[in-house]
C-alpha cells in the first residue's frame, strides 16, 4: 500500500489519490504529474492557491512584481506581471497633471498631460471642465479657465456693450465691437459690411452722414468726415482674416491641430476605447462617431468649432499595424500647426495639408467620399490586416470632420505621406500620377504646362521602365491583389503615385520597420542604374456611381464618333478600370 511514483508507504490517515490509471498516488506526486504546480517556485500545490493570468501560485509566492509584498486582498495585472495597488498606480497608470496620482477610468488629455475629470478644473472658480458630453476650456498664462471666468479676466471687451468678445467681431476706429453693437448713430442700422463715416466720435451710414453736414455740424477740425473702408467681420484678437471673414488656411491648420490635440484623446477616453488591454473590435467600432464643441486660444485669437471623429478604435489599430503609436501620431499632428492648405493639381479641387514634419498628408473629402469610406471601412481594415507588409493601398490613419462658425464643414482623412524620406537631402526628381489611361490629350503633361508650374507628370510622360529587379513579381502580385479589393468595392479612378530619385545616397539604408516598399531610404532601391522609387496607390474613394456611369456613356459615344479609341476613356466600370490599371503597370515594371 504505497505511492506508485515514490514507493513511500502510506501512513495511517494520510490522504491518497486514485489516478486516472487506477494507481494510487500521494498528494505531492499526483500534483507534480498533473502539472498542478506553483508558477513561481515550481513546487506542488497541495492546498490553497491563487490564480492570475491562467497561472497558479502558492499564497506566499503570489507577490507584487515591484515591491515583493504578498498580494492578499486585491491585485492588478499589466502584461505578464501582477502588482499591488500602490505600485500599479506608480508604475503602470498615467499621472494626473493636477493631483499627481494614478488615473484609472475616464481622463482628459490636454496641455500635454492627462487629468482626472475632477482635477481638470477652472483656475478661478474650480468648476470641472470635463463632463460626459462636453470638454470646453480656455487657456491663459499657463492656466485653464471656463468660458465665463476667461471672459471676465482675459477677454477683450466690446466698446459698445462692454461684454466679452468671442468669435467674430468688428474693428472700427481702433476699437473692437460686436457686429450688432456697431450701428449708425442716427438710424441704428448695422454697419457691418458697410462703408462707415466718422463724424466727431460717432459713426454714421452713408445715408445719414449727409444730414449731419446739412445741419451745420461740421467736423471739429473743419475737415470733411473721415471715410472708413468697408467694415468686415474678423475673429477675436489680432488675427488677420480673409475679406469674407473666414479663417485663412494657416489659421485652419492651427485650429485643426488644436482640435486633434484636445479632442482626439478625449473622445477615445470618454468612450472607454483605450483600456489597459484593448478589446477586440466589434461591428459597432466601425460605425462609432464621437463629437463635441471646443473653444481654443490660437495665436492670440479665439475660435469655436465642432469636431467629429469617426471609428477611432479602428483607425488606431491601423496606425499600430504600420508602427505609428498614438503619442507619435499626436506629436506629428498637433505639436505644431498643420502646413499647406493649397488645392492639389488634380481635378477634384480638394485641399491638402501636411503635418509639420511632413509625415502625414491631410486631405479634404466630399460627403460622398466620407460616406463611402465608412461603408467600406471593415473590408478595408481586413485587407490591410492580411497584407500589411506588401499592400500599396493608402494608409488611412484617421477620419475627422471640423465645422467652424459660418463655414461649411471640412471632412478630412489623414494618410501616410508616400514621398516621406528619412534623409532630408534625398530629392525626388520626378513624380508621376499613373492611371493606365493612354489618352494623348489628357494623360501627357506638355512642356508649356511644366513651364506654368505643373510638377506631377502622367502616363505618357513615363518613358523609362520601373526597374524593381527581384521585387517586380511581388509588385505585380500586390497590384493584382489590391486591384481585386478595389474592384470588388466598385472603386475606380485611382492612381499609382510614383516618385523617382535619380541620385540616392551612397550610405547603407537603415530602417526601423521593414515594409516591403519602404525598406531602403523609405522607398525601393534599384541598382542598375542606381535609382530610388517611392510607390503608393492613391485616390481610391471614387465609386463607380450613377454620375460616373453617365460620364462613361457620354465620353464613350463622343470618342467613338470622333474615330478615337473608346478604351482611353478614364471613367469606366470598376472591373475594366482594374484590369487596365494592372496591365499598364505590369508592362511598365521591369525585373532587370
């Protein structure tokens, strides 16, 4: 009567276990044979034990990873380690910018720090500035204020009513006014967008300044009344605005950077989409939308705007696929104002901005394009997951809508910059927009157009092969795979953006993350002759819709009647477009 493993006889009253093989074991060796051992000391678990992260521990072995104290009542997990509450707050949690304690649950991201909702409060009245639905604050002298306290202590005042100015205002006679407060001294008609006349200390419209002169009340200095040019509404502070009162491009870039900085982290944390361990994305993640209103101080003026972010958890996952962390993203997008704001060379008329470090391109979208992207987002995300290292599709990193007062909403998508180079000395000598359309009239940039400033060349300007060598077959396979996705979703009118550097650096290329088409100086290096290529498919959000169907029918008929090849018509069915695009690139790519 003994243990079959250690041959030790069982003592009277000793617990004995009958194993699955119908043999008798002592408690210790049965635990060892069944794998019921402590993950810390590897000794058998004979009585009470603790479980964490699917591992078992003796009570005395279940200790805090940092301080070594035994964890009795509660513990907290992070990665493969467990902590007591004190060390979990010290080591794992972000620190509140107010109380300096660890933050669990909801928090606000602002001014480069994280805050407990109760700690992010007005400096003057101590009212919390963050709720479940709003997040509004003003900054001055390094402190934050609610709107009321800021207006009382820091805001400029209207010369008419004495109340604070916010948003649009009028600057007249070296004073600031609300639009409704600057009126004709006789008829009280608003003088905004009018030619005003100064007579003494008063302002008059053009109809009533004559009455003052006819009454014999001449100017004190005997001169004629002073004419003030057309009064145009401006924005709070000394900001210089366009003549129609709208924000200039530079101000839009600054406002959008502030919106992303203050709103991006806030929406995600308020919606609880950034817990310590991210949950798997659900179908609701692709349709999620978070919106709020903000008022921010920007270079001496105040601007209010509405901000919406679409599917933040999905786009965050896409950024992480391509090695872009949220801190890196916010650093590029919001540490400095966005630059650019010019209309691209294409026919779309969309406006392009850049992050200050040129890492990201921000492009405005039409309502139809934004809706189309949201509809296709789940399939787009799945395609990227399966082809992360090789896909040429644009990497959409965020989707926003910004609405400034009295202006149309701006829908923008944030993408990676195909022409981003790690070495600022690398110069892209030629850039092409390739569609696979061989219309000699529309797909060739003439010398006259180049002299006028057109820099992006087209299909018929590309006379040299794209020498990808051993990557040629992979490139062709990738184009076919990406085109199949685009075709299945009815996308057309896209292009391959190609940049050519004819004098790449002689140094050995170094990359931190090796995606196939960015392995060498951010591109693909050809050896004979030595050339550096930058590649990426762009403009994929045009759907073959009713408008494009009508365009195809009209242009095909027109082309046939003139005796030209109708296959050169750019607008065509998605399947035809994909085959033509793929065939053109296959013919242009060389494996030599």
